[in-house]
C-alpha cells in the first residue's frame, strides 16, 4: 500500500493508525473492541463487544480518587504478575517503570530482573542516574544496561522490519527489539512494560497546554493564573518543541502538532500531501479529548502492535499493566483537575508512588 507508506514517511509515526488500512493493499485492521463472526457460508458479520461509555465526572475528593485508582492498579498488577516462569521489567528511570518496580519488589515481594537501554552519545536518552537510584533504593541486584550505540546495526533493523511486516515507526520500537533479544537469552519469559501511563494519566508537554486552555474556557481565572505561572517556571525550560512553548500558538495549531515533522519532511516529496485534520471531538475537555485520541489512534495502538511483534519475535510474552480496561473506565469519570497539579503531570501516579 504505497499510499500508506507515503503517509507514514510524510506525517510520521502517528499517521498509520488514523484509519484501519495497513501497509498492504486489501488487508485491514479490525476495529478495537470488535470481532468477526464467519458462518459456514462464509458470510461475515462484525460484532462489537465493548465501547466507550459516555463520560460523567464524579463528585469525589482527591483522597478518594487516589485510593480507588490505587486499588484498581493493585488488582490489575496482581493479576498480571501471575506466572510460573521468571518475570523481567523494562526499567527506564521514569515515573511509570519506577512505580511498577516499587510495587512488584516492595509490596508483592517478587525478585525482579530489570533491563534498561540507554544512548551513551545522547544525554536525552541516557537515564542511568535515575535507574541507579531506583535499583539502590529497592535493592534490586539483577539489572542489565544496554548501550543502544553498541547494538545498532542495519542487519538487525532489517530483520525487525521483516518480522513486523511494517516499518518500525519510531526509534523506541527498535530499542525494544534490542531489549527483547537480550531478555530472550536469559531465563525470563514474561516482560512487564510501562506502556499507556502517559496516555491514561496525562504525561506529555502538550497536556499542560490543553489543561490551561480548559481552565480558560471554563473561566477558572484564579486556577488558570496560578497554573500558568507554574508552567512557565517548571515546564517551559524543558520544552524544545516550539509549538509547545507558546499557549496562543498552540491553540491556533489545533491538532496539527501531531504532525510535528510535517513541514521539514514536506521538502522531500515531489507531490506533497496535506495532513488529515478533521478530527471528531469525543470529549468537551481538550485534555480528555486528546487522551482519548492518543489511547485509541495516535499512540497506544502503535505501541501495542509493535511490542507484540518485537517480543513474540523472541518468544517472550509482554504485559502492560497500565493498559487496563477498568482503569480506563474509572479515569474517564475523574475530574480533569486531578490529572495535573502544581506543574506536575501524571499527578495521580506520582502520589501513588509517594
């Protein structure tokens, strides 16, 4: 499907899952929450077994929200830790994997093997300092650190692409392929990942801006002024993407930011295409609408499909505790103000980790 290939090359890693077409003509992805039923006459019917219920914000205080979130997370993690073979954890040094490491080793008393990847030539992708803090605090002795620079090879990339029947959409997909190969040479047969935490609990720079625009829209002037000051002080110095450095510019962009490489990639094409921007709004909150799009089209489907292929290539089972139906349905009804607080994203997860 050359049109699909061009869209990917043109618009980047978020483009392939905006529709149900694949990189091959006449082969389509089944809609999420659906199954096909084929009768003896080969008549095909599609059935939907789950769909998003309409969000209705609950009137609960943060203490209650925190307890209920933690309870759901504990139940999910307990189930995902069922295994009669050794379990490995991908440890990045961030909030998501640190919380998983803490819960698994401290509360479930399971001995963990952790695997981490870093880039010795790029400090942006080198979190060894954070990783070492977690390892020391939790007294985790089994940790394998892999330097991406040493492991990169074109031959390995070709093998991964061949197995996935698709391009590896981001460098993270390639990094996980390397991790999967290394883990497969140990006794571990199950791998826990932190997929979905950023999309479920709000962990990206643009989420701060969407929250600010929500506050402005609902005329919560006092909270807007306070949060804007905090954002300028705590978040802005870390932001490199120009679109995310100015609230007014971001507002005018609408959702164009999902094609952030579009204008630079545009120069490589004889016949440039225009990005699709007719997004249907699923929630009146900009922040929650963005989370829904990231969960169902822009981010999570890409991670899960790529991860399944990466780990199955090396006969490993991957599990992602944050991607829990019960947690999703619960968070749908949590007030937006509890997702970010005082300049901190993923505030619920941070408090659970505390």
